[in-house]
């Protein structure tokens, strides 16, 4: 068997059994957002932060490709890490982060 056939693809898990997701040991201290911006800026900023948290949690759970991250998977991960269920727009943003971060 050629050596290339033994090497796993980047989207394949190399673990033999399910790996428990490692939750953060201590939460990051929250700081107040800068005042005086339009409301849409705060909405977009918070959505980006949420999408980033979800993308990191999905990567930690073994979902490495954007096509593997369906809305149901993203929402179940949100429930697992204690985040409110994301909207369709946030789910789309999570997939975009996973797709373009490579």
C-alpha cells in the first residue's frame, strides 16, 4: 500500500474514538464596547464574536470543513457551549469563517 494512502485527509479525524470537547477553563473577561457607534455596528460586532466562538467550538469537536457544518450542527454546538441559538445569518457567517480561514 502506498504511503500516501495511509495519510488521513485534512477533513478526516485521526482519533479512534469520540473526543470530548474541551470547554474553556476560565472565561475571558468582558469589556464594555465603545460608546457612540450606530446600533447596527454593535449587532454586527456581537454576531461576529458569536460566529467566531461557534467556529472554534466546531473545530474543537472535529468539524473541519464548512460543508460539514449544517445549521443543525451549529445550533446543537451553540446549545453545548451555552450560547443562544444562532440565526440563519450567523450560521452562514460560521461557515464563511471556516471556509475562508484556510
